[in-house]
C-alpha cells in the first residue's frame, strides 16, 4: 500500500507554508539572519512539538517564523517543502500564507510575495508542480486590520487564488470577517475558511452563509449537527481534512478515534492534507499512510480522496484534465 500511496498523484489543498519550516532550515535561516532562537539544537525544537491544543502550537509556530526575514528566506522555505512534497507524489500544492504574522514583525508584503512567487515559478519549471496561493487572515486579530491587508494587496490581487481565515478559532467566529470576505467576493477572489476544528459546527454554517466560502478547512465537528452534515453533502461542499494535525492538536486523542470514517460514510466530499507538516508528524504521504494504518481503507478510497482534491483545486481545466489522466495512469 505504501508504494501505491506514494505513486498516487496527490493535490494538497490545505497547507500553511510557514508550518512547513523544518527545524534544520529554521536553524540555517536563524544563522543567516542573525536571529537568536530559544533552542540549542534541532532535537530540542522537536521535543517542543508536544502540543496540548491549537494555541500551544500557534505559540511555537509564530516563534519559528521569526527567522523568515528576506525574499530569499521565503523562497527557500517554499522550495524546501515543494521538493519534499514532490518526492512523496504531490503534484499540486495550495499554500496558505499569513501576511499579518509577518507585517507585525516588520516584514512587508512585497518581500513575502517576491519569495513565494519565485518559488512557485521554480516548482513549475523544475518539478512540474502546479501551485496556488491563499492569503489567509488571522481571525484572532482585528477585522479592520484584515481589511487593510486586503486593500494593501491590490498589486497582487491577480496572483491570489483565494483568501482564507485561520489561526485561533475559539471566540473568533467567521461573522467577524463578513466585510473582508465581501470585499474579496467583489474582486472575484474565491474564499475558504477554517471552521469546525476547535470551533463549533455553527462556525461552519457562518462560513458558508456569511463568508460565502467554496471550501471548509477542517470541518470535522460538523458531525455534531446532522442537519449541517446533510447540507454539506447536498451542496457538495469539500472539507480539507488534516488527520495528523487533528491528533497532534488533540482534536482527537488518536488516529483510531478520528471521525474520517464517519464523514466518509455520511457521503461528504473529503480531501486529506498535511496542514503544518513540520510540526504535525509529516507531509501528505504520512497522512495518507496514517489513514491506511488506522482504517484499513482500500486503494479505491484513496483514489476517491485524490480525485476530489483535483476537482476542488484552484487550477485551470487543462491542468485538471492532466492531473486526472495522471490519476488514471496510476491505477
């Protein structure tokens, strides 16, 4: 099964590029930029990856990104992940990035965009990998700040494949960002949002009704609301589920407890993703393998996940047909 899962052409729809920062690169960039880290070794960093909840992860996540200072750093960050992902059979990556987390550190948006754009072009050229870019707003910061970022990104609107909503979910409902997402809708930019990870099913409803999103990131708590489950199924809403992330952040205690089988049985459209692979135990292949080990699914189930991701990806129809052909060739 491992060989098949590695060969399977996988499209990743839920990745935070800052969360792909491996400790080795973190130390390398810290040395390059003269940044002092509170860790003495790579092993000490990895030992800190025992999270009790989403907030405990975010504390380390923001600390780690302090080493990202220049366009070269963002290029190296993205290329480091693209190469690892490509080696695992990933053919398309949609990466969230958090401009506010960099702006508060004095790193301006053009620096981030230059580095990520260069990496995207290089991934296409050297790896044959397509990519998409999702500018995410931090839901635990003011909506007015998010709107200011939205407007300041005007030179890059055409480069954005979507806008998203991430960070600490509890107490930060989607309703807080209605005006920001309406602005994105006016600009013709698609919308996605994290909802139903730590937050309640009501947040999923808000994301659909108030933010007009086309995908729900996570969404695993929808099972607490059977009417919502029926709606998600009937409307064909895609959930970008991140199994290892859910275990590491204690959404569930172990993979065997994950609601993926119930979500699948409910007829929902699901994709598997890595979320923050450097922090949560591995990339796309590790997530696929963890599900295979925990649930004993057939190859057909994983082909279904891969096909759903291709259908839901922010790509042109020519590329979509190409990926579907790759998927068929792998059978």
